[in-house]
């Protein structure tokens, strides 16, 4: 039995929530291994919509153990609010089915305040963060001054670490001209939080090792997309963590041998939220049509997503850097009715052709896409559950994408509904 990592192969918003939920039926454990509550996964189950930000997508499945790994930065107040909201929809969440790594760093209100202050200061050069404190929390982790989940068990540690945090953060706030923070207020809020959060704390690496030894299937769930990876994304317009599949091991306390199959969730066109390069972006009627038909608004921010044609160059690049074995192609139905479709097969920069996106931001801004035109289809693909239900031209489009990205389609999603999925290859049986 294989353990599977699910990652987004574009800039996020590829439909990971539905695919992870669909696959969690076959898994015993679902693990979030990076990111924070800036991610948003939408699940539609029996007509009920669940919007998850911090909780693993498997949490809606009875009998599935959900784990938040050490690679995640955790806003505990947001998490507890999300637990309450999901409980109101009839989902049972308790320390029995949700575990949080005791070495996961916390996001505090001071992190989101700093995030927003920096974005304001950057003006037109802003990164486009959600302002939820993800970046500053990762900075404190790397700088070895973070407060972690397990620290909440010892009041003396809380006071000592808050003092260290404020030595740094108050200096920054003074520089921005903002009022300094009161350490006592932060300490008191953390002490009040501890009894509510600590019951979920666990030695996650040990629990996962036991699950592997018992032959249980583990599903590792990433947030955002590989093009937002801090190393391999469109830097500096990226998130503050590694999004690639290798992070699944590091971010949950496992070795690389824990990963058997990498599934890249891939939208049949391309979208992006926030600033940064986007070679195939459409600012015409086709782009507007994609956005309207695909309901392209951020789950977390509500911001409209930028839309464009499928970029095979970028997806092939993410297939390579993340070791993707196969893709789950989503939102094919959004392309129904287009007379012709364009697929980016290469780039041109200052007259020179490229088969990848250069790391230099100046060159990225100069990219001109080289398109291949593929005939569209009039028939509906929405709700299709077998290849026989698909128009011939839709199949031709899929096969061409497979050739260009050098990876096979393992799954095909044709609507937000869980059962509207065509399974070509079960990653758990790899």
C-alpha cells in the first residue's frame, strides 16, 4: 500500500480539497505538512459546502485521523474557531481524531500586524500576501525565537519567549512608526489559550511512524501550489514555506522513504491570486469567461483570481522539481463551449526561446508565451464519470497535456461533487 503526497502543480487553487477528500476514503491518516491558514480548501459533500483553512481535508470523514504537522505555522485562535464552525455542520472533531505536532510554531496577532504593516510600506511593490502573519511566523521559526505548541505547557517558557519575540518585533514596529506591543497582554492570552489547545498536541512523528509500521495508508496534503514554493516558485511573489512534495517528509517528521507516490493537482487552465508574473494571463473576454464559469474567487481572501490558458511549460517544470508521478486534472468542464483553446508550449524572451521559466524576475516579466491552438468542444463534460462520457476533442486536449508536461493523468475531476471523478490510476495502489 502506497503513501501519497498531494501537491498543487500551479499557483494554488487547483482543487486540492475535493481530491484529498475523495482520496481520504482510502486513507487512514491525512496530514497537513506546510503553510498556514492562508490556504483555503473547499469541499462539497452531499450538497454541504465546507471551507477549510487550517484543518486537514480528511477531517470530514469519520474514522480518519487528521494531523497538523510540524511544517505548518498554526494560528491557534483561528484553528479553534474553525473547529467550532465545522462542528456546527455536524462533523465530530476531538483530540481523538485531530492531532497537532507539539513542535509546530504558533502564529500570534503580532505576526499578522507586522505582515500588514510591511505590505502597506511596500505599496505598489507589495507581495500580495493574505496578511495573516504566515511569513513573519516562519521568520521567527528560522530565527529560533518562535513559540511552539508544546511550549504552552510551561508558563515560564511562555514569558521568556514572549520577551525574546518582543525584543525583535517592537524594534520593527518602532521603525514603521507603530506603537509597541505589551508583553503581559500576549502572555495572558497564551495562558488562557493553553487549556483549549494542548489536548490536541501530540508527538506526531512517532504517531506517523506507528501508522506506517501498521501498514496504514497515509495521505500528505499540501497547501498553495509549487509555483508559490519559497525556493522553486516565482520568487519573491511566493509563500514562505516549501510546497514541493519533499516537504511532506520534513514537515511531518518522516524520512523520504515515507513517500511512495506524488499526485499533482492541476487545473485545466491557469489561475493566480495576488501579484507576480503570469505568462498566459488573459485580460479579455476569454479570461473573464474562465473566471465566471470557474467561480474563481479565493476561498480565504475572496479576491478574484487572475485567469489564463493552460501553461504546459510551468506545469512540466513543477512535475520535475516535485517528482510528480501523475496529475489529477480538475475543472475540465469550465472549458466546455470554447471554439478553440490555447496551450502554452514555450516562452520567448528578447527573441530567445525557453523551455522553462528563468529564475530572474526581470526575465520573468519579459516572457511572451508561445501558444499551440487546440480545437474546443461544444458538448458538456460536467459530471462525467468515465472516458466514454467525454467528447473526443476533450480527450484529445487531455492527451496533449500529458505529452507536454511529461506526466500521465491519474484522475480527472469534472465538477466540485466528490463522485464526479474519473479514476485512471489509483495512487494508493502504485
